[in-house]
C-alpha cells in the first residue's frame, strides 16, 4: 500500500460506507422470536425453565 494517500483512504471509507447503506436490511416475521411467541408479553417476562431454573 505504497500509494495510499489521505484522499484515497477517504474515498475508500466513503465507498465502504455507501455499500453498508445500500445493503438490504434482513426482515423476518416476529412469530418465531421470543416476543412473537408470547403474544404481547415483553421479553423480560419470558422464561425458559430449562435454562433459567
């Protein structure tokens, strides 16, 4: 990386930032999550008896 100037580093950072912004956000249904399975119950009130004796 002998020819890496501040301008090239800044351009590379901007390009990587734009790739991050343009990438799709994963979207999935909440029915498989802990809060979706509890039908309105908050996650702090959901317990797994095997993991939390």
